[in-house]
């Protein structure tokens, strides 16, 4: 992923975690060499890499949602800058509260506090124990927080499609679930699986960061961060 401008925190955090995954691969190679074949004694390193990659993706999604929202609320001089569906969701609790005086919380700059509380509530739901960072959950999160509809529609690049990207992400999350909830899994987890998905997660993150940046720029007239291009020589397809 090449830097064209100041590197945003959400991508910086992701790359730091991916670097930890790459170190696991290096340890694997030092212990077992680079020859092909299943290495039983070090497969735990591959499994750890998969678990860490999914955690990395989940943290990235949360960071991106927070930074996108914070940029939008800092640049918005009035609530009308926010998409209507976000405003409607944010004031739902005020409308439904028996104490009708709570509506005065919107007075002055109170609308900013109401929106921030809404953001926090949505993030708590997203990070709950029954949720995983699958495409449909990410879509729901970003529509609720910044009004970006079906964010996963933008997850495509040369040589692959949105359906393939979403399918690959779901399979990675499924594998993490098998590793986390079973003592042993029926299929081997190879080093190449970790390496391939490390590249995939980085490319998806860069694509998503650009997509959200474009959305915010259209909303307020200014870019929140620079655009990023993944080094295509590292991964020629999805």
C-alpha cells in the first residue's frame, strides 16, 4: 500500500497488526524452512495468524467508522450535512422517550452530542459478542454511522468482483471461527493461507479507506485523508 499523503490512523493501525502476522510467518520459516508440505509442529503459528488477521480487520472497520464520523461532525456546520437516515436514527430515542423535554438536547450544539451518542451506541452493537465483521454487518454499521449505503458494493478491484471479495472475507471469518471454537479442525491451515489473506486484508482496507474518503469528500467538500494504492505486484487477483 503506497502513501500518497498523510497516512490515516485507521490504516496505520492495520499495517502494524499485519506486520505482527508477517512476523509469525517469518518464525514459521525459521523453524520449518520454506519447503512445501504440511508442518504439524508449527501449524499453530498459521492458526494464530488467521485469528490475528480477522481481529485486525475488525479493529480497522471500527477505527474507520470512528474517524469517518469524527471528520463529518467536525466539518459539518449544521446537522443538515449529515444524511437524513443518520439523523433519523440518532433522534429515535428522543422521540420515543416519555420525557418529551429531552428534545431540547438538540438545542444549540446539542445535536452534536446526540449524534456522538448515536455513534457510540451503534459501535457497541457492532462489537457485541454475537457480531462479526462480515460484509453485511459492515454495511449496517456504515449506513447507520455516516449514511454510506451498502458499503461492500465498493469492494472490488482489477481482477476480482465484489462477490468474490465478500466471499473470501466470509471464508476467512469462518476459518477463524473454526480455529477459535474447536480444539482441532478438519483441514490444515497452511502458511500460504496466512500470506494470501494478509495481502487480501491490506488491499481491502485500502480500497475501503478510499471509498469512505470519497463519500465524505462529496458530503462536505473536503477530503478527509489521502488516497492509497496497493502494490499490485504483491497480489494480482482477489
